[in-house]
C-alpha cells in the first residue's frame, strides 16, 4: 500500500493539503543545463579550440543561460497563476450575479458524467451551497484548472539550481585538468543524463533503466550534433585561412 487508510492517518494527510510538485522544473533545468553546456564543450572541442575557451564559454553559458531559463520559467509560471486568478474572478462574479445560469452549467456538466433526475439535482444543490466549492468546481470542470498552483519563485529557483548543478558536470574534467578531458566530460555527462532519467522514473510508470536510457539518448544526440557542427566549422575556418 502507498499509504495508510486509518482514519487518523487520513486526517493527518489531508490536513497538510495537496503537495505542489516542482519535478518538471528540476528535470527541465537539469537536462537543459547538461545538454547546452556539453553542447558548447563538444562544439569547442570539435573545433579544436583551447581549454581556456571551453571554460570561458561553458561558465558564461551556465550563468547567463541558467538565469535566462529561470527568468523565463518565472514569467511563464506567473502568467499561468495570473490567468488562474483572472478566470477565478470571472467565475466568482458570474456565480454572484447569475447564479441560475451557473447552476445550469453545473447541471449540464454532471449530466454528461451520467447523473440524472433527483441525483443530478442533489449534486447541483450540494455543489452550489458553498461558494468556494462552487468556484473550484467550475474552474476544474469548465476550464481544466487545478486549485493547486505552483509558486513562480520556487519554480524559477528549481530550474536555475538544476541547470547549474547538472550543467557544471561537463566542465569539471577541464577544471581538474584531466587528460583526455573531452572523453571524461562525455562519460560524466552521459552518466548525468542517465541519472536524471532514472530519477524521473520514480514519478512515472516507466522502468528506471528505460527512463534513464531515453534521457541519455536525447542528451547525447544533442551533444553529437554540436560536436558535428564544431568539426564542420573547424573545416570551414581552415578553408578560409582563419
């Protein structure tokens, strides 16, 4: 069993309220951080540029792109929250000014779910007795919106932290001065891709190794394209006498 169904345990669990999940922000930031930083590393190595160039471009990408992603996630999440509050105010106004019309909406919504006759009327009556329940029901059933909303600041911070942590991995072998740093960076980044995917499986029905392999393939494919572009640019630069 995932959790206890004893009355006291249920009461304690419900008292905490629904949990807000920031998993997608961590995964989004982690994968993008590892992919973009390793793509820069692969591109620079493919072009046969110096370790100093790798570190400068890599660190610049970590800070600038990480902040950009966090800011974008903050703005996007805040826009969702603002839209939720806007629609909530509209529904609240409709319920107060046109209650019969809103009851008819409830009636039609639950008729489609299979309720009929007195059972349907009781359902409509119960839901429309409490304004907050009524509003939440309309938001969920009419607009597909959840009453549990994510914090824009936490979402942004989760994305930024994951981006920095995972994105720093491809640079570590160069910072430590390992020989064959490109190979070490490839192996380290591949491991990060796999770990991110494997951890993601805890919140899905996919097996951990399949989820890890899926993320690994996506990440390495992006890095491979960057390396190929680096090799191509090296050839073009050589041909142009640069």
